C-alpha cells in the first residue's frame, strides 16, 4: 500500500496560495454573508432559555444586545484597528467580522430580566420565563 505524505515543500505552499487567492477573490457579499455568523446553542430549562453564542477573541464592550418588537438581536460591531508607524503586517489570517443574529422572543419570556455575560469566548444569555398563573380550582355550590 502506498502512503501519501504532505509536508512543507514549496509545491504545497504554492498550492495553498492558489486556493487562498481564489477564495479571497469572491465578491464581498458572499464573504460577508450569514455563513460567517457565529454558531449558537439554545437550551431550555423549566424556568428559562439559555443562549450561548460562540465568539472567541471579541471584546464584550463591542456587543449590542436588544429586544425590540418581539425580536432579540445580538450584534457585534468590528472596530477599526489603528495603524502604527513602522509596523507592517505581512500576513493576516485572524479575521473578525461584524455580525447580527436575531431570534424571535415569545410572550412567555420576561424581557425585563434578560441577563448576559461573556466568559471564555462565549456570550451567554439567560432569558427567564414569565411565571404562569396557576389555575385555581373553585368549588361551586349548587343552590
């Protein structure tokens, strides 16, 4: 059986550069589309929903979270980097893009008590459910 190995030979670098250049030539609308939205996990417990948005390396100050007309919107606005004199970037592979994700919030969510925290690269939202009125049983006497 023949085994094929890839190593850092110049041919591989040229091959990788061709793909880098090819994919960097796609229109900006494709590159900035929803394919770059961060993944989300949503969990439900008896008293709340828990939303986890994977966003490593971002600053919590740059997030915007709002609820408007039954829509929970989580956004991140990328800040422009300042350029330093005498400091030239030769290659940039870290990419941070602005994004916006929206989720429908139903009437059972207590929007006034939504909480958010950002820890270890995960934005966590706690959406408490409203207390449902308990059905009371009333005995009716027959006259």
